[in-house]
C-alpha cells in the first residue's frame, strides 16, 4: 500500500472547493451563528503517527454545536458506564430528522440514539446527575482530548441558544414527563446549551477526535483516552447516526464515520489512519456543511480513505 | 310533543347508576386529583325556561379541568374576535388523543382545535396577550355565566399542575418554537394551569353552560351572554371535538354536544332545551367520566334529548 | 315557530350561488369524473311531510362516490347487525384524511370509522361475505330507499375506478394482511368500486336519505326503513365523520349531519325536518363540493336548520 | 499485522454457539419457512485470496429472502444505471421497520432505501421494466457471482409468499398509486416473491458476496463483477440500511456491513479481507438471526474484523 500524500491532496481539495464557497444557507436560528461569513473554509488532518496537515481557516475557532454530542457521550460513558447509559437511549438511526418528538411519543421516552437532540439531552442529564458543573466537566474532557487548555465556550452563543431554544426545551420537558430525565429540566438545558457553545478550530477538533482513530490512544501511541472497544463503538454510532437525515448519503458518498454540527463543522474518523475536521458555515437541506461534505467526498476519493 | 319529566328521569338515572360507581380509575397524575373518592356522583339540569333539577353530589365542587377550555374559548373570542383566533387554531377533530405533539410538528404549529391541550394553550395565549391577569379574567367570565361570585380556583391543584405539567410545558415550548405563542411560555402555562384548577359544582356548570342551549341568552331569556350564532358554533365544536378520542362514540351513544374534564365532569348542551352537568371521578380509557357518560346515555335515551 | 319557506330560500340560494360556480377543481383521478362540466349545480329538499323542492340540475344524475358509504353501512348493519360490525370498525373521526394507511398500521387493522375508505372496505367486506352479488344487493337498497327502480350504476365509472384504484387496493391488501377482510381482496374491491359508481340525482338522494330525518320512516310516515335509533346513530356518525378532514368546519359553519362524495354531491339530514342533497362537481382542498358546501351554509343560515 | 486464523476462530465460534441454538422464533408467516428446524447452524468465510472456511450446516441450502435485495440492487444498477435508480429510491436508514407504508405516504412514494420492502419493490420494478423474465435474470446473476449454476429457487416458497404476501401487495399498489412502479403490480410482485425464494448455502452466499469485499473482483483477483466504487457504495448501504431496525446495534456490536433475511441468513463483507455468511433460522425481535448475529459478534471480536 502506497503512502497517502495528505499535504498535496488537502491542497487540491482546498483549491477545488474555493469556487463553491457560499452556496447554501448559514444557520440563522440564533443571531450569533447567522453573523458568520459564508465563505469561510478550513480543513485539518491529524494522523495516527502524529502529523498534522491543514489549510484555509483551520486555526479559526467556530461553534461546534452538535459535534459536542460526541464529547458528551464519551463523558457520560466515563461517568455512568455503558450499561446504565444504553438503558436510557438507543443506538438506531432515527429516520427523518424532524422525528424526535414524534419518536419520543411512540417509543415512550427512549430516544433512538445519542446524536439526535433528545438522545443528547438524556446523555447530558446523565452527566448533570453526576457532577456539580456538567458543562465545565465536558469542557475539561474536550481540552484534555485536544491537548489545548485554551478551548473555551462562547457565552454569547450559549445565551442565544437558551433564548431561542424552545424546541429543545419542548423535548426536555417531554423527556421529563416520560421519566427519562433525572435532573431538573433547566439544569439539563443549561448544560446542553453550554456544551453546544464550545468554540474550537479544525486543528483542535481533529486532535480531539484522533484517539477514536487510534484504537483509543492519543497521538503518542501510549496514553489511553478510552478503550479500543469504546473507540470502535463510537465510530460505528457516528457512521449510522452522525449526520441526521444525511447519514446514509454521506456513508454512500464518503464512507467515513463522522459527526456534523450546524455551526458548519464536520469531524470524521478513519480507523488506524487519521481524524479529519472541516469547517464551512453554509449548510445543505439536511443541516450539514455543504462545502464540508464535498471536501470530505473529494478527500476520501483522492486518498482512498473510505472504510468500505 | 309531550313535556319531558326531568325530575323523575334524573331520579331513575341516579338510581341505576349507583351500583356502577367506582368502576374505572381516578386521574392520578397529580395528588390533589387522586385523593377524590371514586364513588362520588352528581348531576344537574338547567332548562331554558329557568328550572333546575339535580341529584346526588350536584352541589359539591370539583376540579373542572378541561371543561375550562370552553370558558377560555368564549373569553378569547370576546377579546380578539373570531377571525383572529381561527387563524391560529383549527376546528377539526384530532384523531387520537396522544397526537398533539406529532400533529403540531406535521401541521406547523396550528393545533387542530381549541379543545386539545395545544389548542387551549393558543387560546390561553390569546387571552394572556390581552390582559394583565388572564386567569382572573376567565374566572370572572365563569362567575358571570354561572351567576355565582363565590366560584374560586383550587390553588393547590394549580400548583400541582405546574409541578407535574411537563407534557403541557413541552407543548407550549413547541408552540413558541413554531411562532404560535405570543406571551412568554411561563405566563401562558401559569394562566392555563390556573384556569384548569377552577372548582365548580354540577349546578354551577349547568347554569354556566345554559346560554349555549338558549341561543346565547341567560335563563331570563333576555340578557345575552353571547350571540346566537356563537352559541351554535361552540356547540358544534363540542360535538366534534369535545371528548378527545371518545367524541365519535359519545355522539353515537348520546347525541349531545359536550365537553369533559379529567376531574370527572362532563357538561352537555341540548339546544332550546337545557344544559346538563354530571360529575363522577372514575374515568374510562379515553379519560372521560365512566359513570358520567353512562348517565348521559340513559338520560338521552329516556328523554329523547339526542339532537339527531 | 314560523313555517320554513323552503321554496323561496332554495331560489335565493340558487341565485346567489350561480356567480360562484366553477371555482375549485373537478376530481380528475379517473377520466369519467374529469369530464363533468364544472358549472353544474342542483339542489333538492325532501321534507318529512312529503314535499319535494328542487332547483337547477337537481334531476340530473351524477356519480355518488363516497355517499354510497352510507348506503353500504345501512346494508351491512341489516345483514350482520350492529355488534358484529362495530367489532371490526370504529366510530371516531380520523384526523387527517391521508391517514388511512398510517392509522391502519398503528391501530392494527381497525379502521377509525365506516366513512373513510378503509372502514368502507371493511363494511363492504361484511356485505360481500353474506351474499353472492354484494354490489347489486346495495343497489337494491338504494332503489328501495329512493323509491326509484331505475337507479343504476355507471359501469364505465366502475371500470375506471378499478383501473386507477391502486390506493384502495393497497388498503384492501393491508386489511387482509391484518386479518380484517374475510372475502377475497378482488371481490371486495369489485363490490366497492361498483357501489361508488352508482349514479343518482339530487332528488333521488334527498328521497333516499329522508328516513334518516324521519325517525327511520319513509315520507308516508308509516313504513319503516330502519329503527329510529339506527337513524339517529347514522346521523351522529355523519356529523363526526362524514366529510373527511372538513368535518369540523362543516359542523361549525353549517351544523347539519352530512356525507359528501368526490363526484361533487353532499347529502344532509335535518332530524324531524328534511333531507337535503346538493351537487356541484368543483371541489375544495378537502375534496368536498365547494359550491355545495356554500349552498348548505346559506340554506342553514336562512332557514335556521342547524341542529345546534 | 498478524495473520488471522480463520479456521480455528470459526471452530471456537461454532463450539460456543451450539448451546444457544433454538433460542428465538422461526419466521412463521409462510408454512414453508416455519417447517425449518430451529437448531440449524452453518457459517462460511471466503477470503479475498481465495480460501474458503466453513462449519456446521454451511453446505445446506436455505431461503435467502431479503438477502436477495442486494442481488436485485446489483442487477438493477447494471440495467438502468446509478442515476436513474437513485431518482426513485433513497439511501437513508428507515427508522422503524414497520414504517414502510407510513413513510411512503409522507415521502410521496420514494422509499427510503433499497433494502426495505418498498425500496426493493422499486428496484425489482426497474429490472422488470427491462427484461422479459426478471426473476431468472436476477437468478442468473446470483449463479455467476457464486460460480454455481445449480442454485435454484424454491417454487413452493415463492407460491407461499404470493399467497400470504398481502402486506407486500399493499406496498406495491401504494407505489403504483404514487407513480413509482412502471410494470404491472402483479408482474413486480411475482418477480419479487421469486427472487426472495432463491435457496443458497452459506458457502454459496459467501462466494457470491466476495466481490464486494474484493474491490469488485472475483476471488481470482482479475475478473471484475462490478466497479470498485460500486462495491464500496453497496457496502455502505448495507452498513446503514442492511438489518432493518437492528442496523445500529449490529454496527455497534459487530462493525461489519451486512444484510439479513428472515430465512435466518446474514451475509457480511469485510473490505479487503473476506465475505462471511451465517445461517440459523431462529430470529430476534428485529427479524435477524439470533445465533447468526451472535456468531458474527464473536467472530469480529476474536479476529478484529470490525471496520471501525
């Protein structure tokens, strides 16, 4: 097997994507997100042997939004263990994105997976029930994984989310009514909105996801962030549930386990090879970064990184 | 047409219902309701010519719960008018009871009718947006309609509802997210829980509903509570939407427009003849008073009061 | 109570409706229906004391389509009795029109009421299981009720329905899979398509529905078409389930139990007073005759015929 | 990387699974399937370098049922091409299994993916529209892929399916009504039931799926069964959509793209390594072979075959 030339492939992807930037719509449900320029684009790759490649706005921080659901899941698994968590949330794709509330009604309060909002609220509740300051707990994990103590949350975004987050409040109250939320609704929502508001760069994100590509180990190959088995399983969850209603299409076109956020970020994991983060704020109809998904597709094709 | 003998019919219905009391389950989602003895039964009839007949516990007050949705509708129609209100809520039966949240998602925030919880929350919002103390405004209307200034709300029930009302909170936040709630969510919920907690007797309720049977006029035949046309229309809404998922069956068995509440009350309207209120706290599977529905059926059969 | 002047009210309604004819779309899912001129309009009233009033195209025959569901229900109740039939079909409004297949899945093969397609197929199956030629059996009942032996079915329409009726075939196969269809699927569909294709005039229809307004008796006041109780109950079913997703609105605006068909007919029943049939082929969004519903509304307002 | 010892791992899995055989229920919706003994178990592995390992009843043929959906997809892609097919069927997981009809209604006749029944019917229609004998066409492909001209279909199973297949008939008529079926309904159903009735052994199946693991090439490494890109994409579809409502859990526990059938077979593909087929007829609640899924999980764990 020939060596992958990450540097020049990244360069070619960057060059090809530039004319496409700006196509799609930036998330506008909160003012703080709507203000981000549409033509931003950054991409970073961290390899399991410790190299880092990047291009464009890869060092600029952005709101990770739903990508935080992966960090929250890892944190909750650490705190309450696998068995206790999977009794409260499923591991199946959700069908259509808008389904969360309908699905909660028909499945009696068990969200289908931890990467839809209802599931992430249950995950956040599991953390909230175990520690005084759940948002800081998860932020601490993020800093450790990325090896960057400067990662912070954007408090303006957190406040904005709380102000406009009526749909998430609806889901949280529904979960409470169905007895699948232990902490007070407002505490869970507060922690949830704050973890969504973490700001990171593509380089931070690729670094933080590297252990998932590296059998649970950091780039040094020795220190363990999680067990090898947990890394595999979280990757499987991302592949089947990581991109809402675009998950099947992304697997088909790209073939890399990934998680997206409405801030325009997508992070992918190629087992044994690398973690990849991309950021471009204009979204497609499913709420995934349009240029980001395209960049992933080209990268996967040109480097044969598909896991299939 | 021979005169209806309300007194002796009421007596016969009372006698026949006694052995059946206690069958069914009392609403237990809040402690204050769960404590009501199962074998309570009262019934009252107010005729359009001003007579009042009653039996059993007809003078004892109970929590009117969803029956308050009719009062709230009348109040909102007074305050904002027919046209403005029907732009925000529909007039169609809802299919299954549990549907409210699902239906909100698929119909973009327009509740199907004002007698399901989502619709009643929109109605309450219309009142809340027009006055400082919406709950007292509606209570004032209730007192005027019943001609009883002593009608009050049970504050313990109101507090209980607020404490356990996560499903209603979920619906209210969903309506807010869908831009069909103008006042703050907590204000609307507060007014809603307080109007549900109004306590009335069967005699109060039959009196308060009499104008709906009397072309909009009070029992004196002169003073108008509402237009004749509004009375007809609210009766039509009760017949098609007044008993959740038991509405078709009640129309089939009884044939009288009616509204029920989980406190065990049912109030019915027979145009040109009378208003009828019954109370018995044990409920059937659809959440309607079991003995109450049976009493209505017997009364309708024995007096030929069906509107069909 | 002053005498209702049916003749001049009908004349005024006819005059006012003429400028509105043609608004809406004629049902076009089969060629035979699509060919009917949009500006047709007829109306007929049969009173319980035997008078007949009519205007416009009231003597012209048209395809009764779903109005036949009332005749089929009466026929099935005659053949298998009330109890056996209501074990296989419910009596509740259906929520949204398009729900039939969804509802069948979630409620395990029990259609919500006999006036949606799934319910009517079960009703037709009950007839099919009892006689060799179910379509002719129901046609015989129609002729007896209308007192017109010349009523026939339009075989071209029946063939067209069969050719294009894939949605009904889907429902029938689903009912068979759920064990709520006894006769072979093709026999039931055949009988169903043929009863939908019965052609009648407004005068025929008003006559055929008169017993429902007359306590179960024909216009002679003596001969019985059905029991008084059955007449009441079928009227109740029409009011709550007779106009698909427009049922609540029709009750609100008109206040008369009625059944519509996509051929543009609507038949209503005013207990103790009259039966009313209207026909105008252009439909509103819910599939009910647009001019027909308007004519009903004006007639009800001008004569105070609302049952509420 | 050390060599995988397929032979001894297969032996250990076989030994461990024996005490568990018989747990679960055999599919009983058609008599021909219900008669299969519950304690059957076979497993076969074909490696990309041409070796074959097997144990238990790996040479015994069984009804492949939904596994045929993969063969039909490959056949349809050959006949009409990628673009034409993906206009008629989606590539997203379906959420709950029972959803198919509901989903068809709400998504206007575009099945979510080719591995649910509605999607497979559209795929079969694409084949049916291109050739006289679609079932034999697909059988021909199966024989070529497996290199076994003796593979046949079980005509008794095919007849049984047709006799009891009312749910599939319902779906097919619905697709026809929604204009997403070109051939006559009965032709499509006939071809569908016949392809489901193909009988194969584990060894046949593992051989037939090998090209999906081998970059599109047969075990000889030269002859091409399909393009490398198509192989990858079909693998991605299997991982996200191949096991109905158990797909997320299988990815989590096993981590291998796979397709199951109610006959008790599961076939998996490990890119660059091998194809694996297992058969054991007792099913879990999601309709997947219970012992088969367990055997896959053990095999993946003991050989580190997960793609994650």
